[in-house]
């Protein structure tokens, strides 16, 4: 099948590359000249493990190409995906749909006389599919098309694997003809027995928000349990394991830490709140999660301050990890964006290292020293904070860490070390929700 992917970001590039791997002919389109120029030169503009290989192989097989121009590529396509950003609208938390709507107008103007399924892959509030349909119909009243919703559930850092082997594919559409096209597009997954969940467009749009809100709830919940553990002498790692082994609960997304961030949970929980407010169906649980998570980031900054004796003036703090999670360079809504400025405002000098995120981080954070590796960041610091659980921070040479630091203080906001082990290695160790001597 012939596919156009509009928007070549984290989702569009991965989806486009993986659909070409399924055997379809895909053109990934983006307005950002620098992205297309990089891709045409064989460079991948984002860090995503395994993506370079999929792109390279499919470009070589002539199934995958890139373009700045939408018009010539939309014609003759079986499916045109819209995978542009839907950030929070400044000020009110609504999803900003301006990119989606302008992409829809451009698609409408470019459609030819053949039948096309226009697929919203961007995360969009309930009712957007209908608006996209209205836009296209207004610009091209005679066009033969359907609008389908096909939300994406991939996780940055394991996006390729998630796209190749998803738990399910959700498709919302009202026409059998569109369903046929979608079935054909995802046929390789269907053969692998991946559930294809066909719903109405509204349901499909809501499934995406409900999924993200539920996962965000698990994170906020375990973070609140961690606070309680600290007060009562319980161990949140054991609590998480103890509840997670219950299959009705599941063990994923139960790691206590500095709060969720990233390009999805923060904006999607806010957008869901707006949708439910407007629909007159309050979602109090999601409201509490948003509030709890915002407080969490600040509370973790204060926890660091306290570990430094309540006074950060003149202290040098080494920060390991800046991205919102490992295996990505994505800095959107990362906890570091709240925590690092907090430390700086209170007079600390920050020395930071992140394996892939420093280029992006430099666009959002200033006044800190970016270091070449973890040990350089630690050199002469009064303590170290682990903010992101990159694998390379999990097995630091503790002797070397101890020697590099001026004071052997570690604040581990991801619980990747064990309190007892760190105590034995001569550190003052502060974890999240764990008793001081937990093994
Ligand atoms: N990042 C994730 O992990 C993830 C996961 C699931 C769903 N989503 C959703 O997918 C959507 C895309 O997210 P992302 O992280 O890939 O965004 P992104 O910002 O990385 O990429 C969006 C791209 O669209 C391009 N663009 C905007 N308007 C365009 C137009 N008219 N024509 C061509 N290109 C245009 C931008 O230049 C940009 O490169 C969002 O709705 C997001 O919520 C993201």
C-alpha cells in the first residue's frame, strides 16, 4: 500500500519506518527542513534505539523516503497519516490542534480523485476526527475519503519494538471500506495475532487518553505510597512488588520516583481534564493525579535541598540524567526542568551528565556545566543526584564515585541502588520511600 506520514517526529518517523518494514511504500513528510535534510543525508534527527537500522534498510529497499512537500505524495495514497504534535495550548491545558487542522487542510487540497483514508495518529481529543472530516469536506466537497482514528501507544526508548509487537492496535472508524484499508496496513501484525480493536472514532480517541491517564495514575499512586512509606518505615519497593504480583494490578508503572514527565502524560492528562470539564463529566481522579505529580517534582527538589542540610548556597551538585526517562533524548516536561532550576535558584552550582539528552537539555537549561561523563560530573561535587535511570548509572564504580565526590552523598531519585549497599560503601544515601538500611 502507499502511505504518506505527515509529521516526522518521534511518532511519525518510527511509524513510517516500521510501516515501510511491513512492506508498504511510505513517504515521511515534515515542514522542518533540518529534519528532512538530516534524514536525506542518512542521519536520524532523534535518539531512538534501533531506529537508524530500520530507516537505513528501508531507504535502501526504496520503500521509505522523505519530503518537505505534501502535495505530490498525498496523491495516489491509500492512507495519509497525520502524526503532527498536539502540545498543551498555552494557558489553558487544552490540546493545541492547530497543527492537526492545518495538516488536514493541506491534505484536503492535495487529495486526488481516488479513495483515501486520512488517519489521525496524533493524540487528539474526542471529536477531533469529526472536525478533521468537516475541514476536508469543506475544502474538497467531492473528495472520496474517510477519516479514521489510530492512536499510537509506542514508548520512546523502545518504540521500534512497541510498533512491531504492540499489545493491541486501536482503530476508530465508521466505514467498512476504511476498516479494510486499516486491516491491510496492519496485516503483518494481524498475522502475529495482535488484537486489532475496531471501535467508533470517539471511542478510539478516548482510549488513548484513558490509557495515558491510567498509567499516570499508577505512577502518582506509587509516589504517594513512597511518601507514606518514609513516614511509617515501610519499603515502597516491596509494596510495589507485593501489589504488582496481583495480576489485577500488574507490576508495570509502579516505580517510585521524581514524577512523570515526557511528551505525553503531562499534556494528555490536562487535555482529558478539559474534555471532561466541557462534557460535564468530572474526572476527579485525573485532577488529583495532575496535582499530585506537579507537587511531586517540587517535593523532590526540596528533598535534595534537605539532604544537603537545607542550604544549597555555594554547593556543587552533580546531576546524573536529565531526560524524562532513559533511552531517549526527549526533554519535554522532564522533572529535571523543575529540579535543576530549583537547585540553581538556591545557590547551587550544577554539573550534569546525560548520555543522550545534553544537546536538547542545553536548549532548556542554562547556567550549568555539561560534562563528558558521569565521573567528570562527580568531580569535586558535594553530592550526586540520580534523576534518570540510564543503564550506565546502574553500575557505577562506587570506589571511584566516593573518591570523586567531596562529600559522599547520593540522592537516588530512581532507587537504582540499595540503601544497605550504599551505607556499606561509605555513602550517605537518600532513596525514595525506602528505610535507611533496606537491602
Ligand atoms: N512521543 C511519544 O512518545 C508519543 C507516543 C504516542 C503518541 N504521541 C502523539 O503523537 C503526536 C506526535 O508526537 P511526537 O512526539 O512525534 O511530536 P514531534 O514534535 O516529535 O513531531 C511532530 C512533527 O510534526 C511536524 N509538523 C507539524 N505540522 C506539520 C505539517 N503541517 N506538515 C508536516 N509536518 C508537520 C513538526 O515539524 C514535527 O517534526 C502527538 O499528538 C503525541 O501526543 C506521542
